[in-house]
C-alpha cells in the first residue's frame, strides 16, 4: 500500500536501537509475522512466537535484545518490540494529510479564529467564536458549535459533531460520527408536566493526546463539566454521561457506558461493554473485564469482573433456575450443617 | 457563561414560590452546592446536603419549605427544589437559538412545506413532501427523507437523519447523530438465496415532548409502526427495533437495546444497558436496573435486575465455575437432606 | 401507503406458487394478520396463527400448502409463507429510488470513477481514486475516503462514512450513520509517552449482499483487514473491531460488540448485545442468546448463553450475595457429603 521504503540502518536509527545484518536492506511495509516477505519488516513481541521465524524469510525482524542470537537474519534489537512496531506504524502509514486549506464549501463564521495551517474539509460548519489551533485537520461534514475551542494538531474525522462551548486539547483525534457536548440526560419528574428538562449548562473538556472512537458520545455536564484527562483513549460506541470524569491514561474499550457524575481514576483499563453506575469513584489503576457491571465504588485497585459464565443453553437454563434459589439453598446448607 | 441576571424576587415569582431575604439580590448563574458564590443560585434537594450550607455563601438557595428556618441567607422555599432547579435551568441556558432562516446552503425540496419561523441550518437536506411545524429548528447537516412530518417547536441537532415517512410530534428534541426510520432488521432465511430482506413498509411515530439522545437509532416497522409515546425520554446510543412501542413518560437510559415488537408500558424506568428480547410486554411502572437482560414478559410492575455481582477476578473465576455446577449442587443438597 | 396494486394471479406467479380463489382480486398492501382488509394480502407462517383467519376478511392469504383446505378465501399456497412475505415486501415497497444523477452540491474528486447509473445525493463527498459500481445509490451527506471501492447496486443511506481504502462488494446496504474503516483501537503502552498509537495500516473488506445497520462501526485492521463475508447481515449499533472476520451468512443483532482479531464462522446467529472477546474462534453455525459474554473459543456449534436470570430486586440482592459465596458453599457441601 505504501511506496515509502526504509533501510535496516534507517529504521534502527529511527527507533534508537541496535541492529544486525545488511544495513542497506530495504523494506516497504510492516507485515504480521505469519506473512512477512523479504520486502517487509515484522516483529516478535512475545517469546512464544519466536519459533515462527523458522518458517519465514522477512526482510527485517524486530526482536527483544535477549533474542539477538536466536535469529540470524536482518534484525533490530528492541527493549519492547511491540512498542517499536507502534512507532514504525507511523512511518508506514499511507494516509494522506488533508489539504491545508479551507474548502470553499466549508461554512466558517466570520468570528471564528483558525490558526495557520488549519485544514477544513468540504461542508464543514464552524460556528461563531470558535477557535482552532494550528495544524488541526477538520474533515468533511464536521460541525462545530459556538465558542468551542479545538487545540493544535487535532484531527476531527468526517461527520463529527462538537456542540457549543466544548474544549478540546492538543493532538486529539476524534473519529467519524462521534458527538461531543450533547445534553446530558437530566430531567426532574413533576406530577403536572411529566419530565422537566434540566438544561445542561456546563460543557465538556477533553485534554491533550486523547483518542475518541467512531460514534462515541460524550455528553455535556449539568453544572460540572464532563472531563477526559490527558492521554486517555476511548474506543467506538462508548457513552460518557454528564459530569463523568476520566483520569489520565485510562483506556476504555468499545461499547462501554458510564453513568452521570462517575469518576474513573488514572491508568484504568475498561474492557468492552463495561457499564458503570452513576456517582461512583473508581480508583486509579483499576481494571474491569469485558461486560462487567459496576454498581459500587472501587477503592482498591485490582482486576474485577461480573459477567456470568457462558454455557450451553440447556445447562444455562437449569443453572439459571438454581441461581434464583441460591439464597434458599444457602439456608438449607446451613441447616444441614447445624443438624449434624 | 451567561450574562443574564435575575433578582431573588424575580426568580421566586418565576417559580411561583415564597422567598426570604433581600428581594433585590441578583444572581447570574446556577452553581452546585459545593461551589456556589454570592452571584449564584444553588439548591438543596435532599436533607442530607443541608449541612453543607454552613460552609458556603451562595447568593440564593432554593430549599424545601420545611427548611426555611434552617438557613438565614437569601432563600426560595419550594415544594420540590430539584424541580425548581430544572425550571431555573431554562432561564440560565446560554444557548443561542438558531437563526430563523433557511440557510442558503440548505437543500429544500420545492414540495416541502415549512411553517413560519422554521430555522434550517447549513447543508440540511429536506425531501419531497416534508412538512415542518412552526418554530422548529433544524441544525446543520440534518437530512429529512420524503413525506416525513416534524411538528412544532422541535429541535433537530446537527447531523440527525430522519428517513422517509417518519412522524415526529411537537416539542421533540433529537440529538446529533440520531437515526430515525432506518430499516428494521428483518430477513427471511432461504435455502437458495441466503437471507431475503423483508422491506420495512411501516414507519416510526414519535409523540410530543419526547427527547432522543445522540447516536440513538429507532428503526421503522415492517408492518406495524415503531412508536414512542408522549413524554418519553431516551438517552444516547439506544436501539429501538422495528415495531417496538414505548409508553408515555417512560425513561430509557443510555446503551439500552429493545428487540422487535416489544411493548414497554407507561412510566417505566430502564437503567443503562438494559436489553429486552423481542415480542415481550412490559407492564406500566416497571423498573429495570442497569444491565438487566429481560427475556420474559413482565406483568407485575416492580423493580427487576439480572446483572451478576462484580467480584475480584480470582473469586469471580472460582465462583463462575461453581455457577455452571449449580444444578448438580442442588441435587446433591437435596440428596443430603433426604438421607438425613 | 403504496398505490401499486396486484391481482391474486399476478402475485402467485411472482412467487411461483399455486393459488385458489378469484384470480382477478387485487390488493394494494401487505398487512399483519390481525388487521388485513379486503384490499390487503397477509400470511400465516405458523400453524398456531391459522385460527386467527376465522375473525378477519383479508383480500388474499399466503398459506402453507398443507393448509389449503383450512381456508376458503383467496389464497396462495407457499412452501414457506414467511419467505413469500419477504419476497412480496419488495413489490409493495413505496421507497422512491434516488434520482440517477450527481447532485450539483456533491463534491466528487476528478480522479473518482463512477459507473453508469450511479446516483449521488446532495452534499456527498467522494475522494480521490474512489470507484463506484453501476446502479449504486449514495445518499445525502455520505463521505467516501480515498481509494475506496464500492461495488454495483449498493445503497449507502444518508450520512455514512467510508474511510480510505475500504472495499465494499455488490448489493450492499449501509444504513445512516454507519462508519466503516475508522482506526482500530490499537495502542502500545510506553513508560515515557503513555499510549503510543499503532497506525491501522490494513483496511476493511465487505463482501456481496451484506446489510449494515444504522450507526454501526466496523474498524479497519492493523496488519490484517477486517472482513465481512458475503450474505452476512448486521443490525444497528454493532461494533466490529480491527481484524475481526465474520463468516458468510452470519446474522448479528443490534448492540453486539466483537473485539479485535476474533473470527466468527458461517451461518452463526448472534443475539442482541452479545459481547465477544478478542482473538477467539467461533465455529460455524454457533448461536448466542442475547446478552451472552463470550470469553473462550467455541469449537462445537450449538446454542450458548450467559446472562443471569432476571429477578425482583430484593431476591436478586440476596441471591447475588450468595453468588459471591458459591465456591465456599461448594466446599461446605462436599464436606457434608464426606462426613456422612
């Protein structure tokens, strides 16, 4: 896909690593270990995959330093080959940057301030008093509401919506269809008028180096801003409700939903489809397995799960009935113990 | 954020409540109880928060009538301070209304009928035979299909899609990215041609005073319309399948999915990520905790839940294994009881 | 809704079925069994509904061949009335085709190649080197990235995003808001720089005859393409992560999430809100009930479930506590058995 090519020496220098082999050998792409050919670079991140090198002839392999002698081909010795692969991926990315212009079909309010080198794609709509920092790309069909601020070197993919008064830091990527700053789900019940809407008067603040996935929604706060701190990464179809706070470096997998005013600490890992109730505090470094339903505070960092085990349907039916009798079973067990 | 200001007397009159203190004292914003300053109004909705008034000096506090004597500052006495807060939030909302014009870039079919005072933002597309009622705002990039009807004083935020022949009542808010009227997921299996699509010939009807969250999807019906009754409120990333019916005043939190032809009654409360199977009837006033999986009819209103308890991962693993042995354990317990 | 009309003889011929009754009787719509009037056609797909024919007077009924004598009105005898209904639904579909033109507001790169009879709606954006096959409809506001290929007779509803280098087969329907080809969620942890993004260098390949629901997201792969094989059908708000592979004819209901590099076989049925962990293999013909959390390979086709049973909240609380004590209960039970 890419027509760029790099030599072994160039790549080792880029990574700040030592190498062995033919310094001039060139590769044009990264490939998975199973497929890598002579014109490609691959990597061995885990010891268990080392044996697979026997069957292939990759152009270059990134290996752990301790495996330097285990392979005789062109190789780069890295402390962390997986991290090296991540850094290399940027070199081989074929993505074209958006043309650094305001597309003639973009509708930019005259009071908006766009820094130098901002790219605005077709059919974007940028409201009054918006500010956009240098080097930011705003792709086709993205809509930015009044007084919203977007930092430097961000990338808003096609069809993103930022509502009014949202703040986005530097180097933030927002994927297509994400909606940031829609109203939090706040209503007061009334006898006479049904649900009375609580206008969501606060907003959303996103830090630096954040990634936000496709069709994810991050609602604005009622009286406190919804906050995503620096370096947090958020996958697709995630819902962050009003007033939620996500700590630095926390990773949130797809389909997670976090209810209002919950605070998730730093460096947490949330598996897919985790659901967290409102008004909870989750400690730094907490990990939730996929599908965990969290209904209480977590003050001890650790690894937590709740999903019931998958079973063949007939067994599942029988055991499910017993689940609803568990408390009774416990009493019967206690009774037997006493009667002994 | 807002530059509007209101006096104690004005706010008490707006709420239809009595007040105590300096009638002329002015505030410019609502603040949470913990932060409220002299130029802000706050509220105490629950008794347990009353003590917090000791440490702050808010401009005005909305209190329950029975707490009138518990605080000596400027105060408004309300039967329901949380509801009063909801009503006040509309006063302090800084949102600008959309300019009451058809933006020159909007593409409005010549057969569409837009009432007076309709605002249509940039790049909207409005199809043939669409009708839109007075005072409705249609924000940038929203697409409305043929013969769809939108009532009065609705607000469709940016990038909403309404497919053909959808009906939306009055005072309905639809947040960005919501899709109403896409095809229900109907296919007939065939040996020769795989899944044969069932065209979804009916549509979607949304009542009055409904709110629909960002990136929520409400599919059109196959032969019966999908229906959302008056006053229902629906959060983000919710899925309502074809032929679903949601009763008046029912509240649906984020990430809920309801399968085809299920009827949810009036004034139900569905927590986040609830999943309901198809062809079920759920009684009025039913409540489901977050994460509940509903696979049977609910004829008795009440509060229901299904999510398994969160546990530290090692305990969860051990107990999960036992879960798959529950039926066997029950038999062994019964055997012990008999043998006694 | 439709003004088309068809006679009994015409419909029987269209279906390739025998009929009984007045060959000239005409109907203008399909109706559910409970509502069908003299100008409508309905069907009885299951024996249990046959008795309902007693109370109504439909214009035509599609019945199983074995029920030919059970009803004396106009009737079509079909091996599979539900499949016949699916085929009839296409006849009665009132949807207008998109006008076969490139709308003047569409922005089509000069290097894009659009075949004859392609329809491109208002405000679409089609990037460099895109190819679109004959008869494909691209509705308003859809954005297609560079070098993406869309086959023949596809329909992309309003506001779809296809990123760069995605491949879509023939007769594929993509509903509004779907995002195909956004970056997979790949990051390498680093001590010094937090999460280092892994550029997603591969892409997405969608086969023929695939349907993709509203606001569904299908991410591009890191080094291997994400793949959806021919005839798979996918509902709304589904998430397919990078490198996922979905086999031929597999049906995926709404709100499902599948983590990275998982392979789902052919002709599987995934109920709503199923979640599947990454790097798993799921055998052909596997079925998962709604809400199943799948954390292990499935090598035996069968029907699987994991959701815990719904209970009234007080019982659920008691039984949930016991769930966390299950392993201990099992030991106590064992002890009692030994002591006998």
